[in-house]
């Protein structure tokens, strides 16, 4: 079993099923996590997702494409 920390210190994620486990000693899953820590295991540190934008054509190319489309529509009208 592996766990991952979250930006919220009161919640840990169980990687196996992505369960969000609150820090509540009345929660069996949290107690299991504490025993896992006690056995010498370390959770995966929190790592924010990096947003990546899709690659797009240069603006000049997109403008030229739009101008071509407009010209084609005007010639059809």
C-alpha cells in the first residue's frame, strides 16, 4: 500500500484506489495509514500538477487560416 500527501495536511490519498482519507483516528483507513507510517514507510510527497497547454500554430498562421475561411464563405454567398 502506498499513500500520497495532499496540500491539505488533514487528508492523505491511498494510491491504490485514490481514496481521500481524513485525519480522524476514528476512521479505520486512517488508523491503517498510521500503522503503515509506524512500520517505517513514507508517503509520496505532494506534487502539484503542472498544467500544459496544447501546442498551437503561430498566431499569424491562424489568422491567415481564418481569413481564407472568411473569403471562401463570402465567395459562396
